[in-house]
């Protein structure tokens, strides 16, 4: 045993596998011999007798088919059966010829000879029946049963006899094969048991010698995985395991040094990250896949009058009671991408704060490098101050517009009165200045009116009289007012409106939106252009669109066209306040719909807006 221990690991394994291989070779030799014997027995069963049995089966089937065809022909005069009878006759004789060349058993040749004689006699009687065309049906039936049927039965008898002879031989061969298999099984079991016993004894001895140092190594690895870098392996052999043990001890020493050196920098980096996270002004939540809070910073917890320790592990709805936000979180987790919000859709009004607080939220799914989703990150920005500034701006515009409206009305009336009474006393230059003053006051009056409208809408003071409105009716009436302008500009206006489409809304406000969109389309469409108004049902909404083939909107301006006072620079832009689309957007939002634009520069634009179906 000591000499065995001095072997290197490769020698030990080779010696152990050599013994197992020797046992396997013995078992293989015995198995191969037994299988060869079984193969010979099986070959005898298949080659010597199977062909004869197959021939008899085909011959029985053929003679039955032949008799059936003959019977139908005799009673019903089916001439087509004659050709089929000839095919069955040829098939019978073909298999008879195969049987005559395959005599393997005693008595099989005599039975085949009797079979052939009976078959020839059967064919003679069949031919006699076919030649006697003047026989009546009962006479034919008697001939079939008294002469032809007995011959048929003899053919069947001899076929069955030949089959039984071959089946008996196959049965005997099968018993022989079973006896050989039994002996082979007993031999294999005996040799296998002896081999297993020898292999188990030797394997236990070999595995004990090889596995002992490996177990020591596994225990050491477990300790290192647990953070104990002082562990060492005591194995002094010179084989491969001894070399591995030495290298393991060296590795453990290096890991200990690296751990002591690196742990401080890791802790410092973690503290820096935590400090950055906790000192962010924006609130941050990280949810796991079950929507429980895994990480939250101080600002995020303060928004909802709590602290980070209290939040950890709780469901997000326990801290942030906002169903719309939770629906967006679920969508982000299920689809694996950040949701796209329309304007104002990602605003959360926090009633839990001491004063009303507006929080704008953004959602981002978080993935590992492997692509596995680990949760959703929520970023909350406090935009309360921006909301208040926007509110003050709107109030200022409303007050300023209201205060300007009265004196501007007086100025407009004065200029109009002056134009009516003193125009004859003025020269051409003075008349032109007076006309410019009239046009400018009208433009200022229109601007102030638009400012008042948008201020009311933004302040939520717009009055909407909801009713069921026929989309076809409101579009038709709106188009009627543009016929003259379109005719002057040689522009064709057409409409495609889904029948019986009705919406729930304020008639005058929807008409104002259509008027504004049609005015813009006419303004930016050159002569001989085309404008299409289309209305279709899209789920719970009616989608109305105004399409022109005008100059289009540059891509960089398409997300700004709904801003206040924004106008696209163009030779076709003959004026305007830049508030029409902004007012349209607010009216559509007040109806619970959305408005957007799709445009390709040089090829035209399409403005869409949606309203709830009535």
C-alpha cells in the first residue's frame, strides 16, 4: 500500500481504471459470445421460416380476393372483375413460386405440391364456370358452392398446414434462443456480481486515498468563501495533489493580503455612493420585481413624510398611494422599457406634504448584464416652484390682458371714428397711417382676446357645455365657412368621415379647433393644393385629422408648434399670434383627448386630435 501511495495521481487513476477495464473486457467477451449465439438462433427464425409464412398469408389473401371477385361476377355480371381476378391469380402464382424455392421443413414440399394441385383444380372449375354463359343464377350458385368452394377450402387447408409447420419450427427456435439467453443472463449476472464486488473494493480504497486531500481542500475553500483567509492545507505528498495544495496555500496568502488592502477602498467607495444618493434633492426609489422598495434616498422618503428605514421592504403603494404611478411602474416592468409620457401625464400631486406638492416622475427598468430584470427605478423631481411660477405667469397674462382690453377698445373706437369723420381731410400718406393704426389695433385686440382665452383655460376656468355631437355635422358646417377662401386660393378641400360617429364635447370649442387647424392648413398650402379632413373611430376615441400637402414643418420645430407664441418662419405665414395651436391643445386636454402633429418637410403636415366617443 505504501508503494501505491508513492504513485503520482495519474498512476493511481490509471491503475484503478485498468482493473475496471479488465472486468469490463471479461463481461464484454461473455456478452459478445452470448449475443452471437442468440443472433444465430434469431437468424434461423427469421430467414428459414418467415418467408414461407409470409407467402402463405399473401396466397390466402389472394385466393379469398379471387373467390370474392368471382362470386360478384357470377351473380351480378361485373365484367370489370375479370381483370382483377387475373391480377389476383398472378399474385397467387408468384408467391407459390417463392414458396416452392423455400422448402426448409419436413413435409413442406408434399404440402406445397398438394396445394398447387388443389389450386389448379380450383382454376379449372373457375374457367368452366366463366365459359358457361347460359347458366341461370341458381345454377351458377350451385356450381360455386358444390365444386369451386370445396377446392377453395383445400387450398386454404394446405396453406394453413404449411404455415403451421413453419410456425412450429419458429416456436422451437424461439425456445432455443430463450435457453441460450437464460444461460447468457446467468453467466453475465455471475461475472457482473464478481466484477462489481472487485470494483467496489478497489474503488473504495482508491477513492479514500485520492479524495481525502480533496475533502480537506473543499473545507478550506468553504472557509475562504466565508471570508476566512487564514486557512491552510496540510498535505506533504509530492504528487499532483501535493502541488495543488501548495499553490492553494500560496493563493490563500495572496487573497488575505488583497482583501486587507482592498476592503478599505471598497467601503470608502460604498460610503461615497451612499452619500451622493442620500444628498440628492430628487427622490429616488428602487423597486424589486415584486414592487417592494429595495433602496430609497432621504429626499424620496421625506416627500411622503417617512424615513428610508421605514420604507425598505414595503410595497410601493404603502408609501406612495398613487394608482396611476403604479400602473406605469407595472407597464415598465412588463415591457422592459421606460414609458413615454404625454405632457402632464407624469405629474403626481402629493397631498401628504404640508402644502400641495407637484412631483414629476420618471421610470427606468433596471437590468443585470445578463439581461435579467431586477426591478424598476423611480426618479421624483419637485416641480412645485415651477408650477407656481407658471401659475403666476398665467395670472399675470390674464390681468394684463384684461387691463389692456378696455383702453385698447377705446383706442380702436376712436381711430375708427376718426377714420369715418376726418378721412376726407387727410392726404394719402395720412390715410395710409390711419389704416395701419386700424389694422394694428385689430391685431392687438385679437392677441389680447387669445391671451385671455388661454389664461382662462390654463387656470381651469373654461366653461365646457358637453353634449352629443355629430362629427359629420360639425365638420360639414366648419368646411362651409372656408369654401370661398379655398376657391380663391384654388385649394381643394375633401372629407372622409365615418358614418354615425358622435363625440362627447363642447360644440363651439370643437368647432374652434377645426377652424384653427383649417386656417393653418390654408395658410401654409400653396395654390392648387389639397386638404383632407378625416374622422374615424379608434377604440373609445374619435380620431380627427387635417392633412395638407403644403410646405410641412421642419423636424426641429415639430415638438414646439404647440408652444405659446411659436410660429414657423415661412413666406406663406401672413401673420397670427402664435397662440392658436396652444389654445387648441388646452381645449383638447380639457376634453380628455390628445393632439399631435406628423409632418415631412416639403410634403405637408397632418394634425391629429382625439375626443371621447359619445
